[in-house]
C-alpha cells in the first residue's frame, strides 16, 4: 500500500476531495443541466464498489467525499452508500441534490454520517420552477430544505444557477429566503461544457456577475476569500452569507482545483471540462485486481491532470 500524506498532481495541486456521481438518473429535467460534465450512461456502481473506490482515495490522502448525480437521492440504497463511506472516517461527507427526496431521507442520512448538503434551487416561483424543471416539486424541495436544517445538516447551501431573463430578478428574494432559514446562498455562473448541444446557450442566458459582486462588496460587513475554492469570495451581509461561483474561463478555477471526479460507471474523471482522458477503475475492481494495482491506476489518473484554463 502506498503511504502518502497528500497526493499532488504534476502542477503541485493536492487532491483533497473526491466527487462521485453515483447515478445519471434524475427526477427533473433542468434544461441547462450539464450532468456534472459526465457523458450519458445507464451504468451504476454498487455500494461495495463505491466503498472500494473511496477506500483507495482515503489511502491517498483524500479528506472529503461529495456524492452527486444525476440526482443521488433517486437511489434507494443512498443511506447504505453514505453509511459505508462513513466507516472510513473522512473529514466530510456531503451530497448535492435537487431536494425533492431530501425530506424523506434527511434524518436517516444524518444518522448514516452525512455532514452537509447542497440543494439546487434556482427559483422560488412555482411557474419558473416548472419551466426550468418540467415538474411541480417546488414545495417538496422547500420542505426538504427545512427538514435538512432540522435534522442537523450544516451547512445547508442553496445552489442557484443565475440565468439572464429567467431568474436574474430573484437573486435578492433568494438571499432573503436563505438568510431567514439559516442557509448559505451560492450564486452560480452558467458553466459551458461539451455536454451542451445549444451553441448559443451561453450567449442567451449568461448573466454578468460583476455588478452583483460590486453591490455585495459595498454591503458586506465582512468578505472572506476561500483558498483552494478558486479564491472565490464569501460575503456576509445583514446576518446572511452569499458566495459567487464563477468557473467560466477562470484560470483560478483550474489553478486551485483540488477535486477528482468519478463517473457513474466507475471511471476516474481528472477534469470537469474534459471527457477524453477518463480512466477506468471499476472494471479493474470487478476483475479482482489487488488494492496496490488499483492505487497505481488512481495515481496515473491524478498525474494526468492538467489545467483546462491557464494564463
């Protein structure tokens, strides 16, 4: 077994967190969704295969695990998955979810070891929610968020993708909702990836965050810069917290990237914005290869990482 405190890639970026897309299935149809940069697939790993992958990651110094999708809570074995991961004593286990089933699972997930949750919610208006998702689950999501808070998940963050002409007038209302309920708001700039089939998508819906950042700067009682999180700023305003996530054409995003990703079918994805350098891992697990060989495959993927954007 390789005994390393913290593995770094060839650009001296430590690998601190592992983001695992445990399914491509989802119960809504957000038109802007980039599926976390993943290619479409119906394959999914078993809880035991996920456990073996995170165990290797733990041996290589990874401290944090985030489960995503698709929608991770559509998996009926989600509590089992979290429970298995929790036996390895990571510093943090979190989930990104659309929140529809969060009320159903919040308490059990906390008992299994989940620490925090990010909920994707772009609007508080029922008609806009239905337009964006093609479903009528807004009340379920809001109830799930409140149950997550009551269950002890902290922080509960709201991921709001800001889109010009769709929800850009709701930013202050969403901030008020978050402040009133002890939530942290993350305003996310649209991410353009190869998964988007509409070449004009970014031009149609991209919202310039610069004036908003200037407004927050003037209102904030405190501003903190988050190192290893693309140096993005967190603004503390009137008892609330808000961050702006700007990954598009952002050299800081790549320079400070400490994440590695796993696709639903069990391939290592070294870069969010690329699908041409995936490294199969679960195939080797299914072939019964030794933990030592699996660690070598993991390291090869880490050492293949290079910034998508650079100066």
